[in-house]
C-alpha cells in the first residue's frame, strides 16, 4: 500500500493530500530513509513522521485497504514520541 494512503487509512494523518504534502516536504521517513508518498509500506516497516516539534515513530502491524475509525490504531504500534527543541 502507498505511504500516503496508509497514513490516511490508519488516521495518523487525516487526509491523503495532506499526507502527500508532508511526505513531499521530506518530513516522513520509512525505515530511516526519506520517503515519497508513493513508497510501498509493508508489515514491519517503521515510519517516522515530524509534526511541528514532535517526532512520532510507529511500526506497521497490519495493512488493510479499509478499516473503521475505532480499528485504525490496530494498523500500527507507536514506538516512540519525542519533542524536539528548536532553541536557536
């Protein structure tokens, strides 16, 4: 499944165009590599997303085309969530 679609289906990012835009800004890494929206995501992959001053790292546990809202969190497991300090 494409990265942008996975992020939407898992509800890590609410809309697919937004997921695509964030990926194009190099704010998403898959397995440590900067990822484009079209990168294929598979079970076991680690996705690192930078949201402002927070970096969220998740591990893909399931890949499904459609899930209900309350089942979306079964698609991934949060590995870590860290704040970054940008004091310049």
